[in-house]
C-alpha cells in the first residue's frame, strides 16, 4: 500500500493507493497530516470499501515536513566514492538537511544562483521511521520502519566545500524534494531495488540498493546507537554514482532542468530547477 498527501478540489487530505486505485482516507485517519498518522505509532485500520475513490485532478504534495532534520548517510555506494574522492571512504558518514528544504513532487528546486554555481542532484531511497526507538538491533530494526520513499538530496557543491561540513550546502530552501508516496514497509523490499536519476530525460544515475556499503538494517542500527530515532524521522540512505559533480568535466543543474528520481516499487519524483 502507498500513502500520499494530496490536494483535490481545494481540499488537502490523506490518500492511499492499492491495486491501482486511489482512495481518500482522510475521514478514517481523522487528520490531513500524514506526519500525525505516522507519529501516532499504531496500526491504522482502514476500510477501503467505504473510502471515496479519488478521481479527476489530484495534485500530490510532499508527504509531510518532518519535525527534525532529515538524516542523511553519505558515501554509501563505492562507485560514488570513486567519482567524488576517497575522503571518508569506509567510514560511516552522517549529515542532515533542514526540514525547510522539503518540497513535494513537481514543486520547484530553487536555483539560488546568487549562492551557488554548482547545483547538483542525488537520488536516494528514504527510510521513514514509524516507531520511536534507540539502540536498535539487527533483529528488531525493521520493526521500527513505517515505510520507504524517495528523496533528491540536492546539493550546492561549492557551499558544501566552503563550509567544510555539509549542512548549508544541503539545506537551502527547495533542496530536499520528497515523495510522491510512502510505500508501507510490509509492501516493499528495500534490499535490491533500482535507484535511477534522469536529467532532462537523460539517464545519469542507475544503481541497485544491493550495492549499498551499509544496507537498511545496518543504517538503522548504526544511526540509532546512543541516539533516539523518532516516529516521522526521514533517513536518506545515500546515492549511487552519476552525480553531475562526478562527470568530467562536471555538469551542474541549470534553470529549466527537469530532474526525475525513480525507484522501482515506489514511483518517480520529478522537479524542475527554477
């Protein structure tokens, strides 16, 4: 099952997709906030037989804006390490993106031409935490997952380098496209799915999550060591090779470029640089 947030006929609500049909379940979850649904930390009992079908012009929104920074894993694909540099290779690299960087599908990636001349993309699988916990184990880590989604870890490479740590170069407004849906954990196997990024239709990134140096379980265990993960937290799991900065010569995003990140079993996240 896929969860999403939508706008339809002037109304914002919560929808689910199952077997090719989409339903409005806002009345059944008693909120139009998907973050609230997740943070309740209990199973939602939906009756799709009585849920209205969604038809017509439905605009999907970002699933939600998290209460805390988006947690990001860096250097998690060997080929991406090689195309960038070897600094930090083999180490567990973590950084965060501000919640204000979140935008939804088809919303603009702000160009910020006054701040960066090296705008780049990074398509990634995202883990959505569903149950608060700390010091997770390999045996129980997946029990804390609500589902999976897509993020584009948009990066200003020059700011990233200038500020040494990654926060500013990763957190400008519009730098975290997120969505369009969250696939429930029981409906998705995150261990061998294809992550691809296209720019103006040209394939730039293509790599399976099976190539991650640290898989989803390992990420959950390591991130939660001594640090509480809260329901609604988003963890981006790293990007495969093929970023613009790694091309020779580098090719950065420009105004009008359309970036599409797709993950099999989830969907596609498309945004235009403006």
